[in-house]
C-alpha cells in the first residue's frame, strides 16, 4: 500500500516520491543516513517541485518529445541491455510510463528554471570579482605530468617475479642507450605500446597510487626503476611536467559565471515557489 505524505493543490505526494529524493540526497552527500531535519527539508523540496511543475504547466511550457527520448536513451546506455533497464524499473516497482513521466517532469522544471533565471539573474563584474577573491585559494590548476611507460604484464610474464626479471633486463637496455619509444612498442603489454607507451597528460588521482607516486617524483626525461602495481611491472619516463599554479581571474571567469548563475537560479526558483505557496492548498500529513 502506497502511503500519502502530503498533498499540493490536489496532487498527492507519496512515500515513493520521498524515497526517490532521499536516495538522490544520499548519493549527492555521500551519506547512508539522514536525520528528521534533513527529511523535512526534502519534503519541502518536493512540495516546491510540485508547485513549480504546476506553474510550468500552467504557463504552457513544453519539453519536446525528442529531448525526453534522448534523455531516456542516455540512461539506458548505463545498462548492458534494454532488458536490464526494464528489469531495474520492475525491481523498484516503476512502470515505464511513470518513469517517462518523471523524466518529463524533471526536464520541464529544469527548462522553467532556466527560462526564469535567464530573465531574472543578472551577474555583475563585482559579483565575479568578489567570488574570485573569496575562493582564490581553490582557483589552482593541478600539477600534471606527461609520461610514457613500458608494462611487463603479470599475466603475460607468468608471475610478478618473472615480470620483474624482464623489466630489469629492459631497464638495462634503456640505460645502455635503447630508444624508450621503440622498446615500448616492442615489449609493452599495454595498449599504449602502439604510441610508444605515451599515456598523455594526467593529474594526481588518475593513476594507481604506486604508479602515480613514481611518475610525480621523476624529473623530465628520467626513467624510473621497476614499479610494481596490480597490472604488472612498469618502467616510467616523464616527458613533461606542469606545476600547479593559481588560475588568473580571466581564465577562471567562465567557471565562476556558471557557479554564480546556478546559485542565483536556485534563489530565483525558491522565491517563486515561496510566492506560489501563498495561494496554494498544501497539506502535510
């Protein structure tokens, strides 16, 4: 039995609505539990959404069916097959029609919010500069390296011991003048072998810890000693290093504009929802 928790202008809010929003909240905040105060705020958000959805429909705002279908197609891509997608809906007790309506409602509110924000949000130079000054410590481009590697795969070598032995022999050849790129093409068990072991630019957190530690400690053109990871044994050469540095205001401005627009948009829609509440019929059980 589906329990009602509130009613907004005759439209029923059920525990299913709350459960869906609670799940989303947990994912966004990376938490497993919520307290009563947080749950109350989520119910208030659902009420706001119902009011905004009703107002969007009242204003005859429409989301094209092609956009709805495109969003559903993107969600389906997360599953290995369409059958898995429909099984997931069934598992949660949601029909496809209800799912499609939920997607349509979400997109409708987003379109309404964007339209209202475009009309009402004015971002000034002072707002941009103030935000930059307040968050300057976080406006830093990350340290990055461009590296190549030769991987002696554990499975290809038969064991980590044999992989280490082969890596030692390859390192000796490199020390004696062998070309790193050609050696990678001939001996590396990584797909990057085709590009001479080139892994491109990467920042901290993108590689496994053992590999990252070695790569970021090397000097340009320096070759590492054998580095063991779950993949096997690596020989790493750093081709380029970019030090982390403060991002100039000019470069940060597009990012700051997006952040402020999002913040101001939320204020605009909250103010509109509060205004709609004045004449709405709302019951919370």
